[in-house]
């Protein structure tokens, strides 16, 4: 049966709701940011999964903390993107910090880190978007037992606490990435390094792998997942490997 808007009764057309596609704005440090000489994370790999008219921008900034990101031009740009796009899209803002906030030189306590995340989430809501907190991507340093050193545990706990206290969604990228890295082992994990000795930042292949992981977590672990699933489709071979804890090095 063929129908067009011109032959659907007016009252019926008024009841039809056109679903707006998603817009994803990624706020974070260098483990979210695009690959460069100074960093690289999962952001670009995730943005490559977007389908069905979804759009996205990686605002990740090398060296950023929850303080510097807000104090500089990055955070106003994120909020402006939400405000500008909300008429035509459903804007989501992922917020992932911790790698630099934990450094002594940053002088940011866990309590302040938690408060900063909550403030950022509140500002996203006020701008018309949906915040999704993201626990930090794991570093790829291993201990003598052959397991990942869980050196971001306090920041992970604080991120989850911030989301829980506000009844907003979070994805536990830290736990998921640790599980995967423990499964594949140190030697294979090193193939994702931006440069041979950099076990924090990702090369392009690593971005695809952990971008697929973010896509999967967004689809399956949060209340917005059913809607988000229409707009992010990771490569099936990569995603199956991530789910199974099987090593894969995508061609990029």
C-alpha cells in the first residue's frame, strides 16, 4: 500500500511524530580525543559507527581536566552545539574525565571531581541535552600477575556516584575495557598503543575497537539504549570480538 502525506487526513498527520535522529557530543580528555601527536582515544572510532542521520562531534581535548575543559572554550562549544541542534536532533553528551584530574599537579580532590561532573551534567540538561557519564578508559599497564593495573578506580567510583546521585545514565567503560584487556593480554594490548611506549592513548585501530565498545555499552546498559541503538552500529566483526574478549586488530 502506498500513502503520502497529501492523502492522510489532517488529524491523522497531526498525530504522527517524526523521530529526530541523535546527535552525540563527546566531552573528555585525550582518551576521548581524535588521534594526534599528543593523544588519541575512542571518540573517532565511535563516531564512525553513527548511522541513520545521526551526527556527532569529538570535543575531546588533550590534557583536559574537569576544571580546564570548562574554563576554556571547549565546554561552551559543547553546550552551544546542544542548543543549536536540539530542534532537529536529540542531543546526547558523553562526559569522560579522570586521567588528568587524578594527577597531583591538577590539585582536584575526588569530592571536587564528583561535583564538577554533576555540574557539567546539570548544564547539559539545562541546555536541552541528555548527559551520559563515562568512566575512564583503562590504561594498558599490567602488573606482575598479568592483569591490568586498576589505577583509575577512585575516578571510576566517583563518576558512578555522580551519575547515581542525579539519576542519570553512565556507561562503565573502565570496567569493560579492563575486562577486555585482561582477556587479550599485554602483548596484544600494546598493538593499540598510539606509539610503542604509550599505553594510555589509542592508535586508529584501537579507536575502532574501543569506539565499538562504547557503542555496545550505550546500546545495552543504559535506559536510553533502545533509542540510541537506532543510530550507532559498530562493525559486527569488531563488536563480536569485543563481546567475546577476543583479540582483534581492525584494518584502518
